C-alpha cells in the first residue's frame, strides 16, 4: 500500500516560483512511476509531468518551466515550477503507479493507482 501527501502549494504572483513535494509512506516511491496532475476550476484534470525510473515527460505548456525530480533518501518527488502563469492555477495532485511508462503516466491518469489529496496553487497578480 502507498499513501501520498502533497505540500508546497500557495499563492504566487505571475513569474514567481513554487516547489511542490509529494511524500510517500509505507512504500518506496522509487518502485513507482510518479505523476503530477492539475485541475483548474471548471476544467478537466490534466497530466503535468511524470517520472518513471529516470525518464521524464512534461505537458507541452510547462516544458522549460517545470522540473520533476526524485529524492530517494526523503522518499519524495518534487515539482519545481518557475515562471508561473495564471493558467497554471489549480489543484495539483500527485499519483503513483507500477509498471507505467512516463508517457502512459502523463497521458492516462487511470494508469495510476494511488492519489494524494492535492495542494492548491494560485497564480495571480
């Protein structure tokens, strides 16, 4: 079993940065593909970034601005978000699944079995 807890959300002005954390308990995150997803008000959930082993994938609109990484010692996956835009606003969730490629992870959220409760990111002036 795996429990995921997100943290690091908040309010930031356009152009600012935030780092989200997804910490796992009861299992090692290294054994899983980990994805970050977001859902804006009135919109469908979308895959933002995924990491499977060392392979990473990003939503086109965040490439060059967001970076996903793992810290094995802390059993945590991070999403560093720079140059934030108002359209990045939403609830960000992390999710995990086994035997899932980074491409499958970012494209098919149903491929992931474990989900956190989410953390709110608001980008506004």
